[in-house]
């Protein structure tokens, strides 16, 4: 039956909900339809446009820290399955500062990495083995969490998703191209 993007009252994306839940929120006047996908739902009493995007009538506070849980899947989504050292296909998760050296399992210390870079790095810092990060790892915006959770994005949702997470190919800080991987 599909899913709908749920926005906070502030239009900030919150999560993706099953269609049944979206319809209930609308019928209970807890949410309003912001974008529809063109179809209609029929019940005995009413006809309702199928919602693609709904918005909560009342603001819900979401603790910032809880927005994007750190998971392997979410890291791969943030880093677009690219090794953050050499841009090849990523297969591993790498701690920039190794855990054995006090590195934390946090968004700013975890990157997607190819097997070769991961193996080359071992328990060293990137600069100790001639690797450099293509961009500074950061906690992704909520939209990345949506992608990681849902797997694909309805084009109707796109106007409501922030697009500040697109990886820059012109990252001014790092113009080292490919690290040579033996
Ligand atoms: Zn690599």
C-alpha cells in the first residue's frame, strides 16, 4: 500500500510511515496532506487522496542526538558506499582514530572504507600510513537516515528533504585524488 513521508509541523522530515498510519493521522486531524500521489482511497464513508507527504498539525520535539542512529547501513548511506580514503567501493567500516587508540564509535570517527585501505590502515592514524580523508565525517542530516532506513525515496518527497548532504566533488580541503593502494 506504500508509505508516506511524515513532516513535523515545521516541515522538517521526521520519518517514513506506512500508508495505513498516514491515513489514520489524517483522518484523526493529527496531520494534513501536503502532497498526494494522485490516487484515491475509498472507504464506506469517505474518499481520501492518497498522501505522499503529510505534516503534523502540532510540533513534536525530537532530540537532535537521537535523529540519526549510527549503524553500518547508515554510514554506508552517508558515504554513498564509497571508501572515504580512495573512493573505491566500500566494504568495511573504518574507525579514523582506531578504537585501540581511544577512537570512539561516533559519526565523526567512523567512515566507509574499502578492504584495501582498511587493511593498510590497521591500528594507525590515516596520516601515519599515507591516507587522507576525502571529507570530514559528520553526523548526517535526517534525510540520510531516511534513505538508510527506507532504501529508496519517493520523488514526491524530495522537495521536503534537505539536500545539504550531497557529497561535494569539489571539496576544497582535500585535493589529493586517489591514494595509491597496493
Ligand atoms: Zn579505499
